[in-house]
């Protein structure tokens, strides 16, 4: 996905920055307007985050609308929803952040979640970064309580796991 977007916008680095902000935040584009699900977002807010002026955002929206493939992609873009990661400590939840050797390795989520489940700990949320959009993708598991230290060494033995951080 990202390769296709960057190829289409490669001659316009500022528009590419706007597209990145849209994707990272799950913001859709419909009828030349920006939406977070059904809430319209002002172009000036996106411009500020992308560090461009509002005209660049408007030009990016026009480019997206005029390209059938980009239009179709951004028309269906939706926010994935609430992440508990930042609130976990305040809610008494645990967070396990797993960095893979290779994000294309099959079974990292399954292996890690099985180890946690076998310890009788419930996973409240699993968040996986897209390796095409994030240069250092991670798997984040939010659990119903803090993870005991002995589970870290078990998760590190899962094929494809490079590093484990616990919050």
C-alpha cells in the first residue's frame, strides 16, 4: 500500500507527508474532505501535524480524488479505534511490546499470545504495526494485569521475536 502511494506522490514530498499523516491516523478522504470515521477534520489541523501549509493539504486531497486507486483507498480508510497502550498504567493493565527480527515472520502473535494465555492472563487488546508504514513495526499486547518476569524469557523464545519490552 505505502509503496503505491509513495510512487504516485514521489515528486511531491510535502504531499507525501500529508498522505503519511492521513494513513498514520486512519483518516479518510471523501469528496475532498478529511474524516476520522464520520467526523470531519479541518485541513488546517492536518497541515499543522504534517508541517505544511493548508494549500498543500488541499492539493493533496485533490490529487487523491483525481487518482482512482488513491481515491478508492482513502475513501475506505477508517480509524482502528481506541488504543489502551497509553492508558494501561492508569487502568492497572499490563503492556508487552514485541519487536520482531523480521515482521513477515509467521506466528509471532500466535506464539506470544499463547504463552500469555497459558499463564492465565487475558489479552485485552492486540495492536500490530504495518511494516509497510512503520520502519520499526511492533506487536503490542495489552493484558488484564502486569506480565510476570518469567514470561518475558518465554516470549523471547518465540520464533521471530527480537526484543520484548514490558510496561
